[in-house]
């Protein structure tokens, strides 16, 4: 699966999230390029990223910063034992 994310770093929030299948790779790449060009043309300071992962769950594990804030990531790394 391919995932196109528009991310607002200042807010720490996803603005757009689009999923593509492997058979839609060219469409995903074109959409990513179009998003980057649009953001640049409009001087919008957002990140446009096209990522590949086996599933959305896998993506959420490998690219947590798009889905969790720093506090949430830190808490998940500490584990239950350190919160006791």
C-alpha cells in the first residue's frame, strides 16, 4: 500500500491522507508531485510525503510522528513498567 500524507508541521497534524494500492503507484506518484507543486505555488509550509507500507497499521508504527505527538511517542517508548 502507498500512503500520501500532507502534514502541517506547525500544528503537528495531518491535513490530507490518501491511500493507494500498488497497482495505483503511478497515480500516487503523480498525486504526490501535484501536491508538492501546489503547496510550493501557494507558499504553504506543509510536508508532502509518499510512503509505502504493508498496511496502515504498519505505517502508524514506522512513522509515528505523523500520527502521535511527542508526548504520546515518549509514553509509548517508556512502556507500562515505567508508568507504575
